[in-house]
C-alpha cells in the first residue's frame, strides 16, 4: 500500500530544456530555443532551482516560445489535484 505519491507535471514554457540550472531533457526540439543553448540533462537528485543563472537570457528564451506559457489558475490546479486523488482512490 502506497503512503504517498510524488507527481511532477511539466507545463509548456515553465522550465525550458536548455535551462542552465539543468533539466530532464536530452535535446532541444525547437530551433528557436536551440539558439539559447543545448539541452542541460542533469542527474542531480536535489533541486538546482536556487542556482544563479542569467535571468535576461532565460526571459529572452521564453520570449522565443511559439505559444504563451501554460499557467493554471487556482481552480484548474485544484481540478488536477482532484483528478489525481480520484485516480489514487480507484487504484486502491
């Protein structure tokens, strides 16, 4: 019986595949984003989010996205959470 779950949901435009602090990506599929660097696959088990990086470069890369970043409203985030809760309950 599971006592906890850890789920990571990547949303478009949140953490780019070539973020200098690392990512889980092995390649950068978009030529527009590749201009800002290669993929930064990391095997680190601890978050690298706190590491210093060039904020101007990251903002410029995000401006190169083909679509606006996906951001969930509070209501949408609750719906996703309820969906996971339902799936967990059904799996018991």
